[in-house]
C-alpha cells in the first residue's frame, strides 16, 4: 500500500479545493430525488462495504465515481466486485461533479481528516469512517469547518445502527435499566501478521482502530467520562510494537465502563460482547453484531416482561445500509443526525485517551 507523508498529501490535494469553496450543491427534497454521492479512498477496512451499501440503495443514491489520492489504487479497486463499473477520477474531478452532495471518505486512517476537510471546503456532506485521525485538535478544526458550511459529518461507528444497539440505547434513554452502574464491552480478533504490521503504525493499536466502536456506544449511553485509565500490552515486543492487548476504564460519578480490545484471541469474533447493568435491569448483546440480546428487567416495560428473556433482533439489509439510509434523511432535511458534534468530539477525545494517545 502506498503511503504519503503529510507534505506529499498537501501537495497532491491542494488543487482539489481550488475554486470549489463556493460550489455547494443542493437539490429540493422531493420524492424520487436521488442523492449524488462519491467515494474517496479504498484503503480503509470498511471501504468496500460502504460502497456496497451505497450501490445497494439505488433508489436513494447515485454513486457518481471513485477517487483516490493514488489514482492507481482506484483503478485496481475497480477489478473488485464492489467497485466494478464505477468511473475513476481525481479528487478534484469528483468534488466538481455537477450536483454532487455527499462523499464517503474511506482512506487509510491517517488521511481521513485531511481528505474530509477537502470535501467540507467543497461544500459536501460527508460520511467519515473511523477513527477520526490521530489528533483531537485537527478533528475539532474539521468540525468547526463543517459548522461554518452547515454540512453534516456522519461518523462511521457501525454499532449505532445495529438493531440490538438501537434497542439498548432506547432502553437506557427511557430508564428501563434504572440508574446505570456498569458497562463491560469487548471487541477482539486474532490479528494476522499483515494486520499487526498495518496497525502497529498507530501508537494506540487496536483500542484506537477497532474498539472505538465500543467507546462510541458507551459515550452514547453515559456521556463523556470524568476520567479514562488506559492499559496497553505489546506482547510481541521487540518483534513488533503493536499494542495488541488493551483495557480502558472509563470512570463516571456512579458508574464504571470497561472496554477491552484483544488482537490475540482466536475466538475473538464469537466472544465480542456488550453488557450493561443498572438498578432496574441489564442487557447483554453477544456476539456483538448478532442481534442476540438477553434482557433482564425488575419490572415490565412495554412488550417486555419482568425477568430475563432472550430477544433476536436481526438486521435488515447490509451491515452499513442503516448508516446511509439515515444520512440521506439528514441531507434531505427530514431530520437531524442523532449524534451531534459535541458527542463526536467527546468520543474522539475518549478514544485517544483510552488508546494512550492523549
């Protein structure tokens, strides 16, 4: 994979925003109106899945093309099913496409925020994959630019739209679980040598790149913690520097949340889980994206009885369809994004602290 220095990135992309600042595209919110969207980057681990989601929602989106900092990478990507048949273009060409309103930013992590800034400056709404770079101040500057342009930044934290987590957020928000005292979450896998090498470039390791999904969910429920205590093990040092076994404790006035990320676990995927407990009940989701939920209540709520019950909340459509369905409603002015700017900034601050990067 070709990697660019910050200076090379700046040189390669400065031209992309020339004369585009005033090029804010809009269209009336009417039935049948398709949103023109493009994608920049194919290096992110979620990139092809995001493209699949946009192309599957063909009644909602018109995918106009694929761009990349390294256009050769975009051409290579079109050999894969997710990108077959898409026009390949420069970033400048993509951002100057007539009627373009939104861009999915799917570069490698280090280039996410600078690329997103180009899109915001060109007047685009963006879907920005996670995590939001290695700097809180740079992400804060991006958010300020989006506010000035009145553009949306939708972060790519995939658990937000998972039906089991939608249910969990509702239960917590409506007080079904009483006062919440405890959250325990884990997201692991057995990393290949290639993945270890790729993630070792980030000081924060797996907590930064993967467990940020869990942190977003914790902050959605409990808000920003008073304190974050981070533990990181680099079990293969000095062979490599990858932080592969990590724990973060998020401290609240009456609650604690523990988040684990373990890239040494051969059973990491089936063991991924999210548990929450309070004075009125508890919820456990395991495996994490399965939709399988154990709900325990001290008293009935709605259709759910007192005691413990097993629920199955299967996702309709693809893994990322919910994200782009919601984004379309925001772009059309039908709703506001449920996760506001202050939430996203708080999540990123906690992610950096939990990963030992701040």
